[in-house]
């Protein structure tokens, strides 16, 4: 059975429209509670428990209550964390020995969207077969356990402190961040009360921005998806560097003292080269089909193995597991250091980059000087779910022309987003002007074909 509601990162959509409605989310909580508990042997001998965390969207209150009701009806205890980064839920699911962790977040999307994503008992994202089982459970009638078997709900008061200490533990004890002035842009999201404490307690001078969430301003002209605010703040404050997180804290971007942006590809390069130099890389690096060709060539020069997965951190993680590698990520800033955490973590990823810089006494610019980044243009074209670019004759004909014109010096990639109703058109090559022209031409053809369909 194909997945009807689950995308590449849980269930996501516009609040008030199926599946992000109180009624559906309550049924989702009930179905998830029944399936996840049934799959965990520990739940057979003790009362099962699930933790719930959320980002700072106003709809999080409503969806939290709906999930809470569904899980309680299934006989599952609920531990509430309040606003917490997605990777914090993964960590606390494992640390508190819960049967599952649930995150209420739409990550980098605007505030009007929201979503539900799950972690299994070890803080690992759910396998496809488990998500399919939950979807099948949605078709079954929602029941209610007898009163004496209903789940109870309580709040974990020390969740912030637990996660802050965990993040700090991933940075070497012999190093600190003293002498560094860092601008932190938390995007008015889930890291607003976590990230400043982590970097401050490691010794850095912190200038925080994007730390005043009001339920409606998450990711609004700030954070990793809108780094212009961070770039301005770094230059205005003459800071050494800047770090920006997305709404749920699993993505990160960095900015140097000149305001230049460093994406996930460049951060992966810094971490990988440092670990290779120390003999700690443990294999190679996993990227995605979107990873810049320049990074692949730079890894090749450094004799670092590289492999591409489909877009989505779950697929990066699966390929890492298959190969036994511990480092992977995406240009979007979603980086997975499996020797530090079970999932992508913006704060921990930034700390790994800073570890490499401090240990080698280098700046971001110096650490990436050998990487020639190919010009890359990405255009998101809104489409209906029914539109398939593979069935469009005009689009396919244009792709043949583009690949012929680029003649091996670039590439074209079209893919459907797993989180938004858009088709992503990516063109990459050595000539920036040519890349831009082809990207706009293909995007225009897709838009016209989608409207006609």
C-alpha cells in the first residue's frame, strides 16, 4: 500500500485542511499509539509512553491537545515537552526510554502550515512499513480504553536543561568558543531558548536574533531559509560568524565575517576533511542528488568516498546505514553526524563545524578555499498533485535539449517536493548565465504545462 498521508518527513499540510485538522490528528494519535506500542516489546510489560514536542506555531497548541486525546484513548501515557527542536525530541525519546516521540512542526514552512512526524523507540525516524501500518490503522474505528487503562499526561519540566547538556557534550572538552562573537538566528522557532544557552555556555559571545516567537512569525524573513537577516546582523555587529536555524532546529546555515553564506554542502566538507585528517571519518560521506558537483569533485581530490541518496534526510540516513558511514547531509543544511546523534541536528552540526575550525585555527573561508562551487539555480514551481512532469511532452523535449546543450558540464534535475505542492527545477553547470537561462526556461515550461493539465 502506498502512503496517502505520510510524505518524506511525516504528515504535513495547511492547518484546517485534511490532514492537519483536530479530528484527523486525534485519530492519527490513536492509530500511532496502537501501532507503535504493538511494535515495542517493552510496552507489553509496562505502561507505554510517548513524548510530544512542538515548534512555536500557534496551531501547535490545538494539535498537541488532539494528539494527547488520541494517545490517551489508546492507553498511552503522554509526556509533554512544549517548544523543543525536533532533534531534542529524538534525543529525549531515547533518553527517557519512550515507545515513540512525536514532533508537531512544519519545519521551514510558513506558520499557516503544520505537521506531525514520529520517532521510534531509539530516536530513529520511522520506517516506511511502520508509517504504512499507521495509515492502515486510520481506517479502523477509533475506540477508547476503559477508564482505568486510559493514558495519563504530565509535563517534563527539565527538558531544556537535559538537551542543552547533551548538545554541549558533543563538543570536545579540551576546546571552547572563547573569543568568538557569534550571531545566532533562531528564526523565531524551536531553538530560541536552547541555542543561545548552548553557545554561551561554551564560551562564545552571543548576539541572538529571531528569538521572540509569537506563533505567527516562525521562519518569517529570518532563519536558515532567509539568511539575509543573519548576514546583515553579522556585518553590522562585526561578528566573527553567524549561525541560522530553521523553525524546528534540524537545519543550519552559517555566515562568515564578510557575510558570505555557507550551506550544508560546504559545512559537510569542513567536517569531513577534519575527520579524515584525524582518521575519524569512518568511511565516506552521503549527499543527495541535489548536492553540488563542486563538492563531489572536492571530495574526490581529497580521496573521500562520496555517494548520493534521494532527497530527504531519511534516505540519506538509510544509505549511511547501508554503507556503515556516519556522516551525511543535504545542501539545505540538514546534516547527520551519526556518531553524535541519531538524526540531523542543527545545533550539533554547527558545533562540529566549529570544532574543525577551532582545532585547525581556520576561518570558514580558509577551510573551504579548495571547493569550487558550481553555479546552481533552484526554482520552485507550484503544481497540482495530479501533474506529473514525466508525462509532459513539452517538458521532456526541453530536458533533452538542455542536457544536450550542457554537454556534460552541468546537469538538470526535476523532482517533486515531499513537503510542499511544488516541483523543484534545479540546473547546475559551470556557466552561471547559461544555468540561469535554462532554469527559467524549464520552470516556465513546467508552469505552462501544469496549468494546461
